[in-house]
């Protein structure tokens, strides 16, 4: 059961994607700090593949835990493939939101004045309803 807790703590925080955005799980920032604390030991996918494979070996001797063994074996293979492709776990860090500046959005003020009706139309405005 301690191995299950270890795997859950290691797997819960999502890694940041190389392209696009990643949604952070609820409460992930606390576990991300723990995973970051161990540094390359938890970031490296080769180490994760070895860890999952090592945890799968003792579970394979009991019939009741054979499904967990298969899952850990598949996870080990996926981590090994990701490590060969050069991936590693990267934390999701929140970027500070920038407030848009009003003056910064206008690049060039208009050079022509706004259109106005001719002087004749401005003098006499017909009243509606009456």
C-alpha cells in the first residue's frame, strides 16, 4: 500500500505541455512543490520507468494483484518511450496576469477628423412626434 501512495503522489501533478496550455488539477500546486523538491529523481522519465517496473515485480507474484502489475508494466513502457523521445516532467507555473494598458493598445491616432453632416443639415433638425 505504501507503493500505491508513492505512485499516486508521483502521478497526480500534471506536467506542462511543450505546446499549448495545460489545465492544472485541483490542489496540484502543493504536490508539485513536493515533486520539484526531489529534482531530477522525479523529473527524469527513465527513473520513473525503472521505478514502475521495480514496483511491478513483487506485485506479479500474487493473483489478486496481477491487474496492478499489468498497469504498472504499461506505465513503465510509456515512461520509457517518453524518455527515449527526450521528454521530462516540467512543473506548471502560473504566469502573472498582465493588465492591458489603455495607452499601449493605440498605436497610431487617427489622422482624419470624424465625418460630420453638412452645415445645412445641422441647423434644422426635424422633431419626431409632435
